[in-house]
């Protein structure tokens, strides 16, 4: 847990395509679930920001920043989606 409702998933040895595919599988699984609340239920959604180390993203701090920026783009783009760095 990074903070608030933000979580971090590390995927060592995976490139951006594999990490984005994992994020999409997680997003779909969450979207398919409902949580019982009182006498009703709510659908769960999530926005994902995916980033990988590159020349422009050389360390952990830059990697977290790139993922955070991608996550904000996902939220601004309509939520319940996956966005990649850049």
C-alpha cells in the first residue's frame, strides 16, 4: 500500500507489455466483482498506471513518479482503465 487507495505491484523481469497485461487482468477481475454493502452491492473498479525503467526513468523514485502520472491519466481518461508511462 503506497497510500490512501493506492497500491504498488512490482513485476521484476517483466517488460511494459507484460506488466500492462497483468494490470488489465487485475482490472477486469475487479470490475467483475461486487461488494455487498448493507442491503445492496457496489461494483469495484480500479485505474492502473504502468511504468518501467528506461533511460528517462533510471531509478525507483522516477519509476514511481512515472507510474503515478500514468495512474492519474487513467483516472482523468474515465477511470477503470490501464494507462502506460509516457
